[in-house]
C-alpha cells in the first residue's frame, strides 16, 4: 500500500507536469491509446503499485499484469471479459480476478445513473487497491457515480478517471476538487485525458450538483442509449 508521502511525491512529480499527446486509438477510438497506456505504466512504476482494480478491462489489464501487478477487473459483459482473458497468458490469468456484474439504476445524488452496486467483494477489492482505474461504464457520463464509489471505498488508492475531455466529467472532477481539500487532484491531457485523485485525510467526501447539472443528468439518463455528448 503506498504511503501518503509516496502519493504526495507522485502528485508533485514531473510525470504530471509534462506535455503529452491527446489522441485516440486509430483502430478502436473507445480503447485506451498507446500514449495513455505508456503513462499508466510509468505511474505504476513510480508508485511501485502491486494491486490494481479496474472498472472495465482490456489493454490496461494486460499492461498492469505485465507490470507484475495483481489485477481485478469488473465488467458488465461476459463477452468483453472473455475478450480480455483470451489475450492473457496462463501466468497472467493467475494474477487476474474477473468479476462480471450487471449495471443497475442507481441514484447519484439526485441524478439517475447506470452503475454497479458495490457489494462486499467489490468493496474489499477496492479497499486493498493501490491504483483504481475507472474506464467504464461505456456511456462515460455515468462514470461520475463509479468515480464516487472508487473514492469512497478506495481510501488508500490513486484513483484514475478516463475520458475527462468530456465536459460533464471534467466539471464533476473540478467540483470534487473544490469541495474536498483533503483530496489531491491532477488533470493530465494524455490520450482521452485522465483525472487523478487521492484521499490524504479521513474527512468525509462532499459533492453537490448544481440544479442545472441535475437537469442535464436526467436528460442524459433518458437519452443515454443514443446521446454521447457531455
């Protein structure tokens, strides 16, 4: 488990200060591009991470496993989990825990979202993680709820949210940072853009959606099957 000093040093390190490339994977725009994977690999090395929890799975799963980490991946689709596991060696599968749970309607404050219910198994895994990567649900605005679960249960982890170039996610991240001075926060414009968080105090987390964000959230929920903006 990384110490508070390690985490503070990481957030102040040159890794978060450099200029990076914002881009998509040319073959699969939804997948993490190579620039993002390289960044996460460097971060895991600097943090000396041993345990990773992912919301979602794919290229990052393989990268973290090849870094020597034990990885738990949570998916809402057997198909996508099988796609990931089919690319792993027998040794890597021995360090990979695959969890498949359905997304359910949950209220995030006053906004309905589709997210996972954090049961005791998931909570335990989050609590023991050094790194938590939030790269799912596929409909990215719902990740507000998933990020909140990661921050609540991953008290000792560096929590990473992907796709924060989407305005609704960047606004939520900014609100978390403003209302919670006991949470470290950095945004790095690499790949789809990452936001990084780490709790360094035991203060309860706070989040308050303005009325206009609540209205937008309800609209996104009802249009989520075809609406992809922020």
